[in-house]
């Protein structure tokens, strides 16, 4: 090869290499800049009815996606939501510690354990950013026995086999109930069982009693094989579920946390706007029967949907911490530094709502309207009742007697009564009418039908008022139509 041929080949190679480089550069410039993917792990408890507006409702209705920020530093972010469902709170804390979850929801006692866990030895902290639902007197957690059990109150279970999900809100309730009575856990054959295991154990009579959180103390009696003998309302200590977030995540993405709370508020509005439809959808999504979901979240329900962090809840957490600490079950914990209202306040501000006004209120939305059978306005909702006719929705009545008379009337017309609700005379909590005990008599020439959750309360009232104790069928017979 001569020198001219060699130079020509080199020039050709250089030219080809230049074209290749230009092509590669052009391809590089033409490639889109890859968007940042922000993965958000959210720990839910789908079958815990009073957490649904923080979890499954958001997921199924796409409410969080609706509110997530999409401008400014979030303009090129792609969100990846990872909804992880659990049956109790402690595993949610484990996920948050491992940073596979950034947001979690759980009951009062697991919440404080979550906060204490992060305050004792982790690189970041968790912060309580909102509530989901509450009962100011403690109703929701409870103890059930088999429907054929000879036991009717908590004292009857001393020395017997009693299970509870350890570390749960129900466990905290049980420890408080024992402390109130001067008892110890050793006074029972106490074991830890999840809601699923406890349910089957009770159904098969392998245990004498099972303590559990929302909704199981109502769900198991509704399913026909259990009877509630103790409700957390007897502890007089509020119970609630709330939302915690990893502080490092909240600090980096505060607008995302605010968006989550705005979605939660919209979910609460959705439930209250049509509670029958909401309960029906919740059953579809969780397999918790709609009648049970409605009992908790419908008007005058067992729990109140409210995301505000009231001072009473902070004081309750401190009290609960004392209960667990006296029993050596939790580390040191500073509740005041754990609570952070910044995000929920901002959510209320962006939605044009008054946070402080809601924070000061303990009002639930209540049963109202006119009684179509007995006549008159329903002005005392916690003395009223409701009847749910299959295929025809729910109708409210102003008293237990009118409610049961309406059941009789519906049956006489060939209608199928799905469920009826009344209210406990002592605690004012909602009851399934067919599971209640009644003090039955007459007053001013009319049937007197007074419902109670506990047999002993019905007996005490009957003894003081010259009436007798009866069950649902006897109450229906007295009610007439």
C-alpha cells in the first residue's frame, strides 16, 4: 500500500469515527431525561374498620393520586405507591423501621410503641401527623366469648384461657382493665393470637375468651358464634387510630404528607355523604360485612372520623405509656416531641377549613329525621334506632320500642330485615338489636324497652325499675307493631 492509499484510508476512518460520534451524541441528546421515581410505602390495616379512610378507601378511589403534588420540584417525579396491608400495628412499625414503609396507621398503644421505638436508637424519628377515627370513651376494643359460653363478664374469665393480639390496642385495653381491677396478666391463661387465629380458636372452643380491636368484638357476634362481654368503653380511656410518618421522609417531601392528609379528609367526607353506599363498598374491598362497617362509621357510629390531633389524645398517649411502663412493656417516650400538627394544619388551610374549630369539637354526625312509624322528630339520637331492610336502605326511629315495632311491621309485610341497631342505655354506644339484653316493662301505659350490651346492666336496671330481663325475641313480642 502506498502512502497516498494509507492516508486516504486513515482519512476515511477518521471521517467514519466522526460521523459515529456525532450520531451517538445526537442519540444521547435525543434521549429523554429519566424522571425520578418516588416510592411511597404505606402500611394499612384494611380489616380494621376505623382505619379504612386512611388506607383502602384512598387506594380504591385513587384519592391520594388526586392530591399528590405535580408542580415545582415534583414536576418530573413519578409516584409509585406501595400499599401494604397488615392485620395489626406492630408489623407496620417493623416496616417503618426498615424503611420499606414511610407512612403507617395503627391504634393508640401500637402508636406509642412506634414513637418510643424510633426515639430509642434509630437514625430518624416517627411523627404522629393525624388521627383517623376515635371513640372518646374507649369503645371499639372488646372481649368476646363463644355464644354458648356460661361467662357474661370479665371476672368470669379469671383462670381461663384468654387470647389477645399482643402489642395491639386491644392488648392495651386489656392491661388497663386488669390494672383497674387490681388483677395481673397471670390471673389468666393469657396468650397472643392474631385476629384470624383468635377467631378460629374461639369458634372451635379452644379458648374461653378473645380480646381484640375494631371490628372483631362486633364482627364475631354478628357472624353468629360469639357474644361480647366487655367493651373498652368501661375503661373510660379514649381509643383511636392515627397516622405516623418517618420524619426523614416528611422533611424531604412535606407536600406529599399534606396531600395524604387531604386525601384522608376527602375519604371521610365520602363516607359521611352516603354511609350505606360506603359500607357496601367497604365490604366489597375488605370482606368485613357492611352492617359492621356501618355500625362503626355510620351516623351515631361507634367511632368518629376526625383527623385533628386533640390535646386529649396526647394526654391519652401519655397515660397509656404509663400503663405499659408500669408493666415493663415500653421504653422511655416523649409524646410532646413526637406529635407534629404542621401537616394536618396545612391540609386544612389548603382545603379552606377551620382546623382549630374542628380540633375543639368532639361531635359526630348523628341519626336525625322524622320517625315514620311513631311520628315526631328524632331529637335524641342516642335513644333512637335504625332498621336496615334488604334492598331498601336504612330508616331511623326515635326509640328502641319504635325500632323493634318497625322490625315487626317489616316482617309482617314480607320484607327481609338485614339488621337493626339500638343504643346501650348506659354507655350510649351502638348495638346490634338482636345481640342486646333488654329490660322489659311498661311506662305510662306503653311498652318500655331499654337495651343494654351487658346482661348485668340489664339486670340492675330491671331490678331498680320493676321490669324483667329478656332477649331480642321477647323485646319484639313486647314491641308489637
